[in-house]
């Protein structure tokens, strides 16, 4: 018997790594590959054939096809970020014995705005990896990996922080999530910066005492915050190593340091705030809805952070069903692709079993859970 035809090329492209899998219509993984991180250029498409969420739309005279125009700020990067994905995609296709697929489901970091999703969808389609394609922010992959159903909210906290929500009628709630200018608070990079800020002020006398002034430099074998500041400023320590300070922050908080504990508590508050704002926008605060946590910071289940999230969410959204995703987000990208192709529930179950992921079925659709979803009479909110 020949190999079942491939249905989906699923891409999860994060800041540090990219996972690509090829999945057939029955939910079996045919091939896979892993590559480096993804950072798309800032560019605008000359012409697009995509809808507002990066999905392909029929093209007519007013929607001619064309490649993305990578001018202006894109020149800072020097090349189309998809060039870096191309080799990984073709490695996965070769391992599956294929050259193309029916549908490409790409969930990409740094595709934070719908306009960016549309631009990247144009570029993905131009690559010819599949007959159709859809591009989403990678937070949607975490939501789909952690919940089977037509509703839910996901919060991801890794290097940065983001949140998305989906309602049964297809409405979405999301945040720009491009940094402090969009009101972001949290994420590994921000946690490290905040810990450094408090530790520096504690050592020089401008701030209250905190053990962070000792534990942060000690992590790098340095005697003081002054030495750590100097090492970071002069480049003796690479800026990328700042992420190593996040576990130090959590361990210092766990040891009872009040300043470190307050930083952790503020992150818990922000996670719950993003979740409940998204639920409120979608009219789901009083519904039984999955709230899915993902990303390295939240997946670690630090007791103080996770406990704070649980306690606050129970007050603000008492019917919410909290869970933590541990499966790779590429699972969610693949499930979104199978959804697009109308694959049967058995295919999705088979794919989940491949990754051993447990899911929240709160608010699941009839095809996923055997019961119809709750309905909302609220009109679409764009």
C-alpha cells in the first residue's frame, strides 16, 4: 500500500527554534524537521490575496497575486525571514517523501498584527509549499494545542507575553503584544530587566533591600551588582544571557524574598488580567471556557506564579478551566490545519496521542466532545 496522502504542512516558528511536521489526513506524522529561530522582516506586501486573518481568499481582477515587497525597514534584516524557514520546510517534506501538500498551517512568532499575518501569508503562498495556506500568530497554536473546541483563551509567556481568545462564532480577542508601547508587562526578557532594576537600586541604596542583589551576580560568578552591570554594559556577558536570570528570580522569590515575590505576583496578576479581558471582550466570563497557559515561564509551573494565577482566576472567572500546555506548539499548528481541511475527530485524536498531550474539553464542539457548544447571541465584534 502507498503512503496516505499528506494533508498539512504545519509550521511553528518561534524566536529560538522552528518545528515543521507533515501530517496526513488521518492524523499520522509523515515527516518532521527542526530549524533555527524566526524573525520576519518588517515589510508590507505589494499586493495580497489574503483575508484579515491571513487565510487565502479567491483572487479576482482587484486582487492580483504578487510577492511581498520587502523594502523600507526590511532592509535592516537583509533578507526575507522566510528564507530561513525554506530549508527546514523542504527537509520535512523530503523526510515525508513529498514535494508539496494540500494546506500549509503556519503559526509564527512576531506575526503580532493582522496586517503582518496577511503579509506573511502572501509570502508563504508564494513559496509554493502547499495548495492553500494560512498564517497566524503562534499564540493561536498554543490555544489549539491545549483545547479542543470552539472557544478558549491562551496566554503565552516565554521571551515575551501574549494572549488570544476565540469565541464560538469565530470572533477573536487579541493584543498587539509588541512591547511596552502596546502596554505589555511580563515575559522573560521583561522579568530579567525588572529583577536587574530592583537589584541595582538595592545595592546602591536607592531601593529597598533584596536578595536579588546577591543572587543575580552570583549566578555568573560575580561579586556584586556593579560587576554584573559592568559586564553586561561592556559586553563581557552577552545580552542574550539575561534570560538565565529568570529562574534565579523565581528561586529567590521561593526563598522568601519580598521584592522578588512581588515581581512574580505582578506577573500572575498580568496573566489573569489578560485572560479575563479577553474573556470579557468575547462575552465568555460566565462560561465554562478553557484558559490555556504556555511558554517556558508558565509551563515551568513555578508554585508561587501558578498558584497566584489559579487563585485570582477562580475569583474573576470562576467557571474557567485552567490548563498548562506541555506539547510542542507545532501540534496546535497541525490541528489548525486539520480543522481547515475538515479532518475527522479520529485524526485529531491520533495526532494528539502522538504527542501525548492532555487537553481541556471545556466548551468543545460536538465533533470533539459529543455535545453541542454553548451559543452566544452577541453580534460579531471586529
